[in-house]
């Protein structure tokens, strides 16, 4: 409960606000648990798609031999790629040649003397998938971005990197609703369309908060998938606000980075 108490205390005195109860803290905690479940379900759909797309495009370009995805020459030479490549190749080498915790990897080693990337990706975390996407050459990135309907490959890389971080928050049971990410998503057409306020040149929300993840999901999920996700999200937020008024809608939406018009 420690992560939720602060929302019911005076920030200057750390004394609980008048009328605050343990039930208020519990209600906020339970809201966050439900929010994590809804977000994680949507994030796993994106994760599955990006695994498949990444493996397909890499193998289409370089073949299925593990020697290819372990070869630094099959990756970009940009600063971002060089930054992640050493650890990425070490991780891929471990999966391809040493990992004994996944039976399907051992099977492919024994039966085919090879662990193709479309098998290896299943043993990779979302964060590792994100790093591999960063390391790919522009041609493969562009083809993957096109699969998601995203015109800019760099935009897709930023989207996936942010979602990987939020996936960790959800999977590890950390407080989600007020989380702020250390990586921001790029400005999108949705930021402008929603009329999000700007503070100087920067949007006031939808960049490093939970709303940034929701905007990203709007781009990366199919329309029907996002419609289902949004319905669950609206029900979750409305349900909490109708159950407990201790925080209030304005303060809750501010903590989540949601605009007043977020449902649009």
C-alpha cells in the first residue's frame, strides 16, 4: 500500500487529508491492479506481432541460419545500433547455443543444428525485441513499420521501446496509473487531433505517461483490438470514479496524463 498512500496525504506535511480512509487507499490499489491487467493484455498483443514481424523480415533478408542473426554485419551501423549491438549479440548467442531452460531451443539444436530466429524470438523479452528492432537496418525497419501502418521506422522504434518499459511495469506489479517513463514517444498526429495543450514547444501530456502508452496502442493495435481495449479502459476508469470519489476525476486523469477529452 505504500505506493498509494501519497495520494491521500498533504505533500507538505505528509499528514492524511481529512476523511481519508484505508478503504480509499485499497480502492486506488485495486483500480491500478485492474488497469495493469487491461494494459498488459493489450501490450502482449503488440509484443506477439512485433516478434513475428521482426523474425519474418530479418529471415527474408538474410536467411534462417543462426550465423546470420549472430553476425554484426547484418545490422545497422548507426550510433543507436552500435550502442545495443554488443549485448544483443551476446544475448542471441546464449539463446542460440547455450540456453537449456527452453526445450524447443534444445530440440532445434539437436534436430537441425540450428535455431532460426523465428524460434529464438520466443525466448526473448519484449525489451530485447525492442533492442533488436533498434539495431536493424533501415530497410527491415521500414518493412516492419509498414506492417503496423506506421510511416516512420524511428517512430515505431520509439513506440516499441516505450511499450516495453510499460510492459515491465505491468508484469512486475509496479504502480502503473501515475507512472512516468524516462523515454518519450514522438509527437504524433493524435496529439494535435486531441488538442493537447502545449507548454512551450512540448505537449503537456501523452509523452511519458500512461496516456503515451494508450496513444501508442492506438497506432499499433488493429482497430477492433483497440476498440475492445478502449471499452475495458473506459469501464475501469468510470468504475473507479463511481466507487470512490476521494481523488476525483480531474486529479486521477492528471496523474494518468489523460486529457479531459481522452475518450475521443
